[in-house]
C-alpha cells in the first residue's frame, strides 16, 4: 500500500534541514510494500520518519547510517539528536562518530562485554574504546576525542576546560 503522506513528510523534513528542493513528483511517488522500490538508504529514512511520527520513547537503531553517504549520515544523526533528545536511544554502530555523544557506550568484542561508560571517560582511560579511536589516525582521533569532550561537558554542564579542574582562585 502506498503511503504518500509519510513520503511527503520525509521530503518536507529533509528539504528543510538540508536546503534541497525536491520535485513535486516525489510527493506522488508510491512506496510499495516493504519499500521494495526504494534504496536501502531511502528505506532507512522512511523508518526514521515513521519513528518521528510515532513519537517513540524508545528507539533502537541498528547501523542506521550504514548504507548512506557521510552527508546523509550527518543529517540523520542531527535528526536523531533533535527529535529523540528526550528518548532512550539504543544505537548499534561501527562508525565512532555515530556514538561519540551518547550517554554511555557498551563495547563488545566477540560477544563479550569489554567496557561500559561515557565515551569521553573511556578515552581518558586509554581503554579498548580509545584504541579504536587511535586506529582512525591522529587527526580523526583528536577530532573524535574533542567531540566526546564537548558532549560530556554539555551533558554535565561543567566549566572544565583543557584539563583544568574548574576550581576557582581565591579572591582574598
């Protein structure tokens, strides 16, 4: 069964977010059962739109951006952060930037739990998770750690900067 309203919502939403204008023909495009006439990436966007419309309180994402380009990946991540900020989001991902600002990360290896904590905390421990960062190369590693730090500071609303402990100097 075709779902033109849902497809229209997706078109309008992603047009507004990324500034791309889509043809009116997109509005009348039929989505066949199971999304068989859509690419994998397009089906992922439809699933995301459905979750937004349902106002889910729990969202499970299994490699939600695995079949999309980096620009669309960033767009999806922005959408998830905005629309599901007050939800429980369980994310299964291989791309580190996808989970860099999550509250907690559970690292598995061969089905075994290796570690569990906030991404920034794990990078400070020089953990298994940190080693995954390191393998991305120096520049990307530093970028990811900075992103994790910013997310951590925002989450806990602290004033810590560049390793300072945030203690005020005495005025006396």
